[in-house]
């Protein structure tokens, strides 16, 4: 985003003009060098938070105790953090002491990985004391300093290492991997929300399978009995589903979660519980399990019917679609087309034919909701001269299904005709 870049440079200029040193740091420098899109730009400076607040019109004291002030420039927020070091980590997670330091190199030293420990000046000069650029070129993840110590200070870094390896398709260097294996039990000090956030980024990156494989091999989440990585449960079909993850779009994330959980032979009902335990939002947990339920229901029907019985298959499809709603059936269709695209040539032709039918059935469903019917409950009561009751709701649902499968046109007269015929 050249606009963001421009505004960020304005922030640097203001700091430098006032006699401070200031750099872009961390993820944005890394992503630029990798040729990846930059989503936000962090700035490190020698200026103390108070000076930063004085220098800029629009500031938010985001984390003064850590030296962080958010500066808003041209509607873009920039996190401006005073050069600092951290020490006396508590609980293998939080630095108890933050101390401001004078130089950028000392600031870079506290950062987790070499590729995240680079700075770029206004003139474009790279400060790269730990050979981050060289590690990017090699495609490796390496800690700044001794991996054992860095993981001992902050156990979340182990999860971040696997996440970055997964998202970038990089490989952890041997020393990092060894330290991770030795230190993995300390992951229990990290809040589940933080692990989940990393897990999300891992699964939604470009190489989810790679990340899952690293998680499995490292047994980092072993303590949590993480259902995401239990290798023993993998069937042949399951392994295929996991491999198909790389073919799924990252958005909406429920496509990948449902595929993963299904690949691990976890049932829809269980999936919802697991996702809630892992602090996913109710929305994500629900939608994920609904896609799985849809799939389970549809597979069951398909197995019980003759493949050639197209008419009965179509009717069953419409019934399931009404039950789960349009949103879920669209998500399922989207997921299904990726899944089929992944499957081998052999069964593909037949599968694709079936999928086309499903898509056509889906597109042809004229109504999904009682509100879309040409008559209301009141119309039924007037026509029949009856009082309402639970039977009315049942009847309306039946009408909806009849219209949805195409047995009765969605017209008032035709529907009332039908009602008169059945309720004598
Ligand atoms: P992205 O935002 O794309 O995930 P990022 O590198 O910007 O990547 P952030 O979590 O936003 O990651 O952190 C910004 C920077 O802060 C990192 O690049 C790294 O230098 C430093 N950092 C973040 N978390 C840690 C940590 N747990 N230990 C050490 N340094 C960290
Ligand atoms: Mg970032």
C-alpha cells in the first residue's frame, strides 16, 4: 500500500527532524524483503513516549508502560515504540522489566527471529545485525541468540516459530528445532487464546499442511491433547482431506477448519465442543460444525440411495438445503468443489458430474424461508375456517418443502388448492 508507506515515512521524517533516530522494524521490513504484501508498519525510535505524544497531533497511548504510542497519520495507525530491551521474564511469558535503550541494535536483539529483527531507515538503509536477510534467502527460521534461552523467556515463541515456518513455507534450523523439542512442555504457560491465535494464522496461511506436520512432529501441543494434530487417527481418506487443505481458500476460515476436523475423523457435534474449548468464537464454531453436519447428512443420504435415482437425490438435497439454510449449503458447495479439484483423475469425472447436479439443484431452489411463500398462515386459516394450532406450523413447513422441490408453484391459488385437498 503506497499510501500507507507514504504516511509512515512522514512519521519517520517528523521523528528524525526532531533529532531522534527512527526506523521501520519487524514484520513490515521482513515482508518487503520477501516481496509480500505489507499489512501494517511498526516503527522503533529513540524518542520517549512523551516526546512522541508531543510531536504528533493524533496519538493513542496504546501501551505506555512498554513504550508504545499509536500515531495516526492520514488515517493509518502506526505503532511507534521506544527502543527497549526486556528482562526477568515471568511465567515463561511476560517480561517483568522493560528498559529503554539508546540504539536500534539493542532493540532488535530482544526480537524473536532473525527475519523479524531487521530495521529500515528513511533512506532505505537496512540494519540487519543477525543476518535476517540471509536467512530469508535460505528460507529458514532462526532465533536471535540462543534458542533455548529465547524459548525459556517466552514460550509463545515456539508456537510463533512453527507458525512462521508454516505461513512462509520455511524450515526451522536444527538448533531451533532441538530447543523447541526440549522446551515444548513450557507451552503450558501460554494462554490458550494466544495459542489459538497462532494456530489460526498457521492454518490460514499458504502451507497449512506443513504447519500441521511440524506441530505433530514437535508434539508441541501434546499436553493439550490437541485434536488438531492427533496423528494416530488418520485414515487414508483423512490424510487426503488434510492434503486438500492446501487447495482450500483461507476465507472463510470455516472451510479449512471443517476439512481439518473431518480429516481427523471428528464428528460435527464433537467439533463444535472442541472449537469452543479452544476459544474460537461461537460463530466460527457453529458454522464449522454446520458444514460438517451438512456433509454428514448428505453423505448418509447418498449412501442410502441408488446413484441413478436422480429425482430422489434431488429431493433429498433440497430437504437438506432447507434444513441448513442457503449460507451453509453455499459454503459446503464451495468446499466440495475444492475437495473434488484436489481428488485424483480417476474418480474425478464421476464426482464432477454429481457436483454439477448439486450446484444446479442448489441454484434452482426457489424458496428457502416461509417469508418467501406466496401465502401466510392467516390465509390458510381463512380458507379453511379453522383456528390455529401446532398443525399450522407443520403444514406451512410442508408447503415450503413442496414449493422448494418444485411440486407446487409458489402461487397463492395453487397453494390454497393444495391445502384444501389435504386438510378435508
Ligand atoms: P505478522 O504481523 O505478519 O504476524 P509480525 O512480525 O509483525 O508478523 P507481530 O506479532 O505483529 O509479528 O510482532 C511485531 C514484531 O515484534 C515482530 O516482528 C518481532 O520483531 C516482535 N515480536 C513479536 N512478538 C514477539 C515475541 N513473542 N518475542 C520477541 N519478539 C516479538
Ligand atoms: Mg505485525
